[in-house]
C-alpha cells in the first residue's frame, strides 16, 4: 500500500465512530429485512421459484452502499480525521496520488460493507439455492455501480465551493440515477442500478451498465485530477 492518501484514509475510516455507526445502520436495515422477510419466504418456497427476498436484499444494498460511498467522498458524512481532496492539495502529494488514494479508499470501503453483509445475503440464497456465481456477479455489480456513482462525490467536493451546492448536486445526481433512469424506455432502463442488480441476481451479466458506471467513475476521477492540477499552488 504505497499510496499515502490511501493509507491515511483507511486509518481514519478504521477508527471513525461515525463510519462504524453507518456500517451498523447498514447491517441493521439489511438484517431487519432478512429476518422479517425470511418466514414469508419459507412459506412461498413451495409455491414459487422467484428469489424475492434475495433480490430485495440486493436492492437495499445497492441503494445504501451507493449513497454511503458518495456521501463519504463528498463529506456529507464527515469521517473523523479524514482530509478532503482539497485539503490534501496543501500537502506534498500530487493530484494523481490524491485522486488514486481517494478512489481506492472508497472502493475498499464498498467491498468491506458488502463483505460484512454477505452472511445475511447468504441466508436468502441458501433457501432458493441460488448459484454462487450469480451471488458473486450481483455483489460485483453493486461494487462497480457504487464506486462509479461514488466518484461523483469526489468530483463535486472539489468543483463546488459551498456545502449547499455540493449537497444539491449530490442529491440531484442520485435522483437522476435511481429515479430518472427508471422512467427511461425499457431498453435504457437497464442502466438503472436496481435494474442492473436485478439482472445480475438472475445470472445475466449487465455488461452495458457495468461499463457505463465504470466509465463514469473513471471520468469523474479524471475530472477531479484536472481540477486539482488547475488549482493555484499554495
């Protein structure tokens, strides 16, 4: 782990009570859904082969993890001891190091959230005997979508000067991605994160949505890099 920004962020996130609380809330919501939905799921098992609870858990995960990733990067959820990208400009770090470190710490957090919630997801997959490769595909889809959308938080934190404008842009982006895409024609509706997670849950790789969200994340990272380079030296 040679990137000093990544090391610093992971150290701060590992010690952050706020992030641990966010993780507990994520687990609490997911756990409540699983244990409240488990008895009805068992009753329906003999009548239907639809993986309803399994898919519902994936929906909750893609929404919560995506929001958490972007909110942490945009400082809407402030992590104790973690410096923003703009603060790091005044440290002896290059823009590339800052952007790469922030992007990697966000992806690491996303993977950790999905990992700690994995046992709850497994409970729903065992009932329906969902193939493990479908589960892995679903988790990978959520990780890519959450990372790609989360990168908007990194870009907005640098581009917008006021907290109000950052928050407005952040929530506007989330509404467009999660609600606006749901109103698109059926062919384009596949780019909705929930639709992509649903397709992956059934074993169909959502290649186009994955490519789009990965490209969006990369574009935001490039935009953040360009913006940091354009800032006047301290």
